C-alpha cells in the first residue's frame, strides 16, 4: 500500500525474493559488505522495501530517511550514521 488511496501493488514472495537477491548483488558489486552502513532516501514505494531487505540480507544496517526530509536533514543523518552508500 502506498501513500495515496488506491496506490497499491501485489507481489508474490518468490518475486520479492528474486528482486531482493538482485539488489543485494548490486550492493555487493558496489563494495557494500557486512557491517557497512547504508542510508536509504526513498518514498513509500516497493523499492524501499526491496532495498531494506537487501541490506538485511547482506548484513548491512540501513538508516531509512523518508523523502519528505530536507537536504540538510538528510546530510545530518548520513554523517551521523557514517554511511558508505546512499540509495535514492
């Protein structure tokens, strides 16, 4: 379910697992490894869930900053958590 009424999408567990594994491989190819911190700056969309689960799959803690935050707030959160990658 998205933010807007009627904004929804159906996905099977198999499809979700496939997308999460694909994104986890992309993160690994970018040099993200277990213990690296990742910031995620996305609205409430399916890709947010995929990114969070992919980070969990490889053992990289993630900090989710929702898209309503300003650039300054985002910058503070990135610096505070010491992230090595920002997903937008």
